[in-house]
């Protein structure tokens, strides 16, 4: 492989410039937080880049806002049936979830499944999510204030998906955390914080996915005996073309809900808090004017871009930026890069809580735009309201640890101290 070499920041002490190779499959690049430098280089020099793949072949990397946004919107050119994550399936061209899981479906199946999902995000459900999360986060913040600090990543942030699952799936607190633990291990399948990283990585991922299916198979069985108004019951009751969803599709879509929602919102909260701590002027402004929270949440979403990229496969030959992408090629849309594109966001590398306009692509765009975006917004607003309404100021109390993943940009440890 002959990937370009990219300069990182100057080392002021030695006057040397550190470099790294363009290798977006290197999860440690992301764990070290060096991916922004590589993506900025690609935006400038190779905006449509044929990236060599470790298991042979290559995949295209789109890094500019304009290219990423149009690829999201051109669902007739770029198929989702290969699965959103590189190597997420056993490199089959069609993912095993193709046409069965919302995120891995193309039209017309996608439209039918999306209609099944829509009622799960009705206003009454959003209210219930907001109430549940406020309750859990208030408790966790009270404990943090008593203790003088906490690991925000493991105590407070995890209450966001837990609260959402309690409200949406009608499960208890312990069960909700069990689901969060399962998805955390699956998304963290390359991180020793969560799993034993020895052995075959593909088999490990498949086994972690099976653990999630097993959990939901039990939950579906119990809901079938006693249907309610929760998301799982909605999937069981759904009719598509007059027929109920097969068991496998119910399970795939339970998994889509859990994996789609669990890591993303909690890791966004971690990134957002870290950004506030590192930008004291923004933190001060938010504490002084809580009405800035709506804009701050949007900036947190742009800044964190927790879902770094999604994968598509080209349904026909297409040219982007002078490069010919051939039918069947894998194409990755790097939202984390698009969200830092200076051509769209002036001072893109600055965290500006009243940024306007702020048309980030953290939720994607087009027909697959995150169906849970409203829930994510409710979750983040509830979490930061709990801090801002009490005037809680936090500072870092130890090293921040990032997830070993190039797909979900997570924070596995964020130790904070309460500032008096
Ligand atoms: C900050 C939080 C979140 C972020 C950054 C995020 C990001 C995304 C992105 C980028 C997509 C588009 C995927 C694609 O185009 O292939 C997506 C889709 C999806 N998300 Fe989210 N998400 C978040 C929260 C949630 C929540 C809370 C839920 C559920 C409760 C959820 C469930 C889903 C589902 C089911 C899809 C598939 C939609 C479709 O294919 O039509 N997400 N999300």
C-alpha cells in the first residue's frame, strides 16, 4: 500500500513536524484524535480518494461537504444495502440485513419500513423520553455534586440511551442498561475497554451481534404475550403489504433502534461536555444565558459528528470531482469531515455555540436521515439542561480516553471535577 503521508501539528519543542499516513481503517488514528488532520488534508488534496482496503480492493472516501451531502441525497445512485459500516458484514456485497433493516434498505422497502418507525417518534413519546431522561440525569448529577466529580462517560452519559430505551421500549432501568452494555460492546468490538480483542475480529463482531439478537428475541417473545404501545410492540403489530414482519425483520429493526440510538447520543454528550470544558468562554456564555442551549446542542452535534461516516455502494457508474466511481464500488461519506469543511462552516475548527446557519450532516440527509434525530435532541437538551439549570461548572480531572473505532467517535472515559 502506498498511502499519502500527512503532516500533523508542529512539535514546538523539537521544531519537527510529526506525520501520519492516510489510513482511515486505523482505529488508533481516531483514538488518538488525529483523524481531523488527515481528513482536512484529504479535503484539500484528494477530496474523492480511492482508499486501499486492508482486506484487498479499495473504497472511495468523500470528505467535502458538498460531495457528502449530494451522495446522501442520491439514494438512486448510492445503495444502502451494503450496510452502513465498512466490513460490518462479511464483506458480502449485500449486507445480511439488506432490505430487512431500515438503515440497510433501499426503496421501495425503505419507505414501507420507515412508515413502521414513524409512530415511535410521536410527540407523546418524545415527552416521555424527555421526562425519563430528566429524572435519571437529575439523580446522576445530584450524586456527582455530592461526590465532587464523576466519570461523565460512564455515569451520566449512559443514562441518556437508558432513559430513551425505558420510555420507547417500556423496559426497566436495569434491562435498559443491559441493552446499552450489549450495543456498547458491539460498537466497541475493537476496544479492549469493552471486549477481549484477541481472536478473529469478524467472528467477534458476529457473536456480539448475536448477543443483541438473543436479548431482543426474548423481549419480542414476552411482548407477543402482552402487546403494548412500545416500539417493540409496534414492530410486532406492523403490517407491510398486508403482512406482518417476519421475526428476523423485527429483530433487525429492534437492533437498528438500539444501535442507532445508544452510542450516538451518549457519546455526543461526552464530546459536547469536553468541548465546553475546553472552551470556557462558550461554557460561561451558556451558564449566563441558558436560552443559548438550542444552538449549543446543534453545535455539539456538528462538533462531535459521532457517526463518522456511512457506507454506500454505487448502483451505476458515476463521476464525482473528476473521478470515475464504478458500479459496485464501495463509497464512504465522511460526515465528520463534511462538518469541518471551511467552505460550508466558517471557522469550522472552532466550537461556536451560536453558530448560524449550522446545517451539519451529523444525522445524515435524504431518505435515511436519522429517524431518531428528535429523540437525540430531546436527550441532549435534557442532559445539558440538568447541568446549566444548576449552574454546574466542570473541569477535567484526568485523561480522556477515546473509543478505538473509526465508525463511532466515542469517549470511553471523561473524568470531571465539580468547580466551586
Ligand atoms: C446524536 C445522536 C445520533 C446521531 C449522530 C445519529 C446519526 C445517524 C445517521 C448519520 C443516520 C443515517 C445513516 C445512513 O444514512 O446510512 C442515522 C439513521 C438512523 N438512526 Fe440515528 N443518530 C442519532 C440518534 C439516534 C437515536 C436516538 C435513534 C433511535 C432512538 C436513532 C435511530 C436511527 C435509525 C433507526 C436510523 C435509520 C434511518 C433510516 O435508514 O431511514 N438514531 N442516524
